[in-house]
């Protein structure tokens, strides 16, 4: 679905944000791109829908070079949810916000209203239909931004730091929602430095630092590699640190999520 070939990108200020990045994201994959601020995560994903164009190298979306098509055309296939929802919200009501892109993509009357109603219900926003997005909480505005993207049913959904400003309950709902999207066949890309959130999702993880890819693999393999995490200035999941501390008791050290940890501990208690 997305192919990045030897990508370099330098901002007008002269800062080289990406250096020789190559990767493939297959249709239907769930991928988390991780790294600290300045790692190049957001710069990379802005190439997925043409918001940024390569300084060198190329990016293909479903076989089409992003330099050869407009952002508007790429947006039909790749939905992008910004880290700060205020960067993409501008309409007077939540309903108008969700309708905007649908109108641009040619949806008319009944189909448009149906898609808006569906998106509102999906994200639990029905009661805010006529409300101003700017009167909602930060978490609610993020849901409006996501609803406005999902309404037109893009094949790829890209979310930049979706957990910022969310409490544990909201994060868990988001996790379940993302897993549901992925099970429905959507290609989902999440950019985050929230290691606890990623550990509970256990997607494919791409670890970045200094504009380069340090690691790319199964979540459990990457998030239990202390050397790599240290290089990327990311701490391992708390549950991983606990199991590394009790490895002398015969526990495995490659544990990243609470569900697996609970199962292991219950089995050990059951043997006693």
C-alpha cells in the first residue's frame, strides 16, 4: 500500500529530517512508528499523503508516486489525523466539519447525510452534531477530527500522536477502536512515543531516531530490545521492566502487555 524508497527530506531551514529511509507498509497492516521528538516520525508520515514531497528518493501510495498527484487526490485514499486537531478543524458545527470533505469528494444529499450520521455514531459524537468543535474538550475534538476522516472511508488511516491528552479509559477505547478498524481491513499507521499504548496493541513497530530507522519488526521483538530502545531514548513498557527484574524466578523477559503478564502469573499461582 505504501512504499518508501531511499527517502531524504530537508526543511527550508536546512534541517535534514529524514536520511535514506526505506520501508513498505502492506495493505491491512497495523503499524506503529515510534521515536522521541525530532526522530522524523511526523515528517515521514506527511509524505504518505503528499503534504511533504521528497528532497530525494520517492514515495508510492498504492503504486502511485506522490509527486505526480495532488494532496487532494491522495487524501481520498489516505486519511490523516493531525496531532493537534485544531490544525484541521475550522467549520462552525461538528456536522459541517464531517460533511466538508464528503462534499469535496462528490457525496450528495442522502449518501452524505448517511455517512455523517454513521461517523457521529461511530465516535460517540451524535449529541454534539450541532455544536461548535471549538467548544468541545481536547479529546472530543480529536474524535471529531477522526470522524471527519473516517466518514469518507479511506483505505489508509494515519494518526499522529492520538493518545496525547487522553486518560487511560480514553486510550483503551482508542486501542479497541484501532484494532476494530484494522480487523475491517483498514491499513492503520499510528505515530507515537507512548510505549505503554503500543505494548497493549502489539502492532508491527518501526523505531526511528535522528531521521533514520533503527528497527522494524514484530512489536514484542522491538519493545524488549533494551539496547535499541536506549538508542532511541525510549523506556521499555513497565510490565517488561518488571519481568526482566524477576527473570531469575524462571519468567520470560519478552513480555510487553498486561494480558499476557496476567496469564503467566495466574498459571504460576495455579501450580502452587
